[in-house]
C-alpha cells in the first residue's frame, strides 16, 4: 500500500509541482500572493509579456501582471488601462524597493510606490499581490464613468489637485427690442447698452487680474494634464501590445 502511495505521489503530484514551478518561472511572479484577493487563480504562462520597445523585460512583466489581474477582476480594457497607467505614473513600472539600498518599512515600495497601508515591504514588492489590492480598490470607485486620474488618485490614496479658482463670469448683453420698437423701448435699450458696456469693461479688467494671479497655477495644471495624457496614452499602447501578443499565443 505504501509503495502504491509513493508511486502515485511520483506520477501525479510531482509533475503538478513541476508545472507550478514552471509557471512561476516563466511568469516571473509568485502565483500564490495572499494579498491578490484570489485574482491569481488561473493565471498561466500567458503572463508572458510581449517584446515592446522602449520597455525593459521587467517593466513589461509588471505590466503583464497588472493587465492579467485586472482582466480577471473586471474584464474591461478600461480597468486594465487604469492599473498600467498607475504603474507607469508612480514608478515607471519599476519596483522601487529593488532599486533602493535605503528602503525602510515606511519607504514607498512596489510598482505603485505605496506605503505601509498597502502591506509589508515584501507584500508591496510582489507585483501580483499589489495588482490584486489595486483591483479591489478600483472596484469600489466609479471607474466606469469617472475621469482616469481622479480615480487613480482615489485608488492610490493620493490627494486630488487643488480646485482652480474660477474665472470671472462675463456679463450678458441686453436683448434688443422687438421688430417695431417704440421710442421708449429704444431709449430703454440704449440705457441697457450703456450699463452692459460698463459691465463688460469691468469684466475685462477682472479677467486680466485673474489671469495674472493664476498664471502659475494654469501653467502647472496644463503641464500636469500633458503628463497625464501622455501616461494614459503609453498605458493604452502597452495594453494593446499585450492583448495582441496574448491573442496571437491563443491565451
């Protein structure tokens, strides 16, 4: 009986363990991250990333893990793009703790550059685990309709940019009198025009003051928007390359 059990272990269990080891080796990530909230179940060698310049192998691997986890969690390209964009934005898809010799428990860690609230340093170093945490937090937001960057900041627990001071509101011109106006109507309209012109001059002065006062903030907001647009575009391109690669491989 013991010989039969040993034979069964050799024939059935050992090949399975070897397959798990092979999957982990090919994917480059641990396939049993506890923090992944079950999203790792069913991940296979399809985690293999596509070759895509100018990204390195490790950056592409991180993106592939983020895409795979979000695909299992939400089955939406938009959700996948959220995760990849967040990884590019926060760390350029590079595990920060692996590039720092002075990392401590409180140091930002992993592809999302998160602090201790996202787990221990080893947990934050594990991209699969962090992808699961990100997916869980994303599902608690209005990511289907919300703007990309407000949602990314919400998931990562980062402050939103300060609200801009609104510009002054221009005055509305008076409505002209009807087609066959009376003298009284024409005089009333002329009076309204005088008031309107004064209000318009006041508005132009207020707008000039507002523009001068907010020039720095407007420039910073424009630059931030450009960076965010570029990051979102890069994430979309990387997502498309990964999806095409997996489709070609039959994943």
